[in-house]
C-alpha cells in the first residue's frame, strides 16, 4: 500500500467529500462580521461565504455592541451613563487609551444643508419630523420621531466591501467553470448555497439608528467627560445634539423585516443550505477542489479584515467632524496618577461639579477639601497647582486624625 494516494478515480484515491464541511467552517470569524455583512448594501447579492449557518440565528441583536467599564459624565447636564455607544467609540477609540491618559476632543456636526447637496452622504437625518433624505419608503413610513437612520453606514471602499466583491467574483467564476466542464451538480450546489446566503442576509438587513433631540430649545453646552476603568479621562466639547446622538441615548438596530417574515426567510435559507451541502458532496473532483480552495481563501480574507482596516475606516461617520490636537494630550510618565489626570480633566472643563455628581472622586472629607481647592485654582487660572502634592498632604492629615 502506498503512503499517499496517487490517483483520484480509484477507491483508495484522493477524495474531497470533506468540501461540504469546509463550507461551514469559520463560524467564529463570520460571527464577528455578521452585523457588518448584513448592513452592507451588497449583502443581498448571491455569493459564497464561509459558515453561512451563522446568519440563520433567529434572535437578532437590538443594538451594536457598546464599550463597557466606562463612565460618562455630563459637565453641565448632570447626566451619567455607564457604557459608551459603538459609534462614539469608532470616533474616539476609547479602548486604545492607556492607563491615566488624558485626551481632549471637539466634535461638531456637519450642517444639514450639506446633507441636502451631497446625495452620497452616509447618514439620513430625520429630526423634529423633517426628512432631509431617505431612500427607503418603508423606513419613511415606519420611522419613529427624532431618529437618525444610517442609510449607507460604510466607507465606499472599505475592506469588507472589497472582500464582498471578491466573493461575488469568485462565485461567478466557479459557476462558469462548472458550466465549462459540464458539472451540473456543481452548478446547482453553487446556486443553492449562494441563494441561501442571499436570503439569509436579506432577512437580516438592518440600519443603525441614533436618537436626536425632540425639541430645538436653547440648552447648555453638551460637554462630557469619559472615564475609563484604567483611570484615563477624555473631555469632549460638543453641543447637546451631538451628546444625545452619540453618548447619552442608546443606538439601535432597525431591521427591514419583522420577526414573522424573518422566520419564513430563514426557513427557506436553511432548506437551501442543506440541499447545497448534499450537492457539494456529489460534485466532480475538479469542482470540489476548486470550491474547497475558494472557501479557504474566503475564510482567510474575512479573518484578516480587522488587521487590515479598523472600525474607524469601515464605518462612515462623515456627519461628525472630530478635532483633536495631540499637543493638548497629557503624556504618560512614570509618576502618572489618577489624581493628576483628574486635575487635567477639571482644568479643561473648568468645574468640579461633574466630579461630585458622578462620583469620579471618593466621597470623603479630604477629597471634598481637595475639590474645593481645585475649583479655586481653576477660577484663579492657577493651572500649575500641585494637585497630587496637595492631595497627599490632605490624605496624611486625615490619616493622622484617624490614628489619634
């Protein structure tokens, strides 16, 4: 008996029946991109993707994944939120902050008239009952008041779009190849698998939705402070409209189809998926090899997406303009501390009230005294005040008083 098969036609030759298994491998990779895939405008186009069963889940997420372990304080509004919305993190990249780091941003919203002139603008604005641009009549009819629907959420040439186009071209190429070699079973297998993917993606089609202010009354500035679990602080200067859309109100997923239609479409997709697996196992040797290699390549491409391009280069957030001057950031040193970073945030906001309301500092006597001194030095524009030294001195006095 030979060590390796030398032919493909004999019973002991090479076999590629495993291609049906290769087609459904890669669930963890695709699951990471499910919401990206189903939000794309190309999602409905029939094509091969790895692990299509990932798209057959009957329970859909209600929102994009927020960032946990952060606290958001409204400097003037007094609000407090304990998680950061997905799109806010796309803009600020909060998860990249180091321990005790400090940053300052200014975020403004592009004028509405720009939305009217630019037909390719990514965000559809539907505020205070006025619709500036909307392409889907169903959404115009069912739209709740004071919503911002992200109609085209991706950058035009994002990595996901490139991978999607590549998978479409590979699928077409495989189908033509199967036709040229007269492998009818392979043609049916590719068609049914592609149709299953198309229906599943279409059933899960959704648009991100943000909340806007219900009124146009004059309100204080919407400046906020973000504190991470690592003790880093970020001060964001913006108006209340931006604060509500990105920080204080939860973003949601608006799906095109209701649950009833979803179940029917996923049922059809499941039947097509099972049929395609049967057809795959009965393809000719040549097409089984080609299809297997195609799935391996697609798995590698989807796996590589996060390494090639981050969220900030995938999602189109062109409605919001971010200004960030790195010179205003505070460099992390060996002596960096929570107190020093907190003092930088207080200097930038000009107030300690948000610290008291939000509990950013312990509720003890010496910390209350420290906050009073911090406010005094901010009012006097004494920005070189030794915040850490004064805190240590007050703590020593408090400790001595307790020990007596």
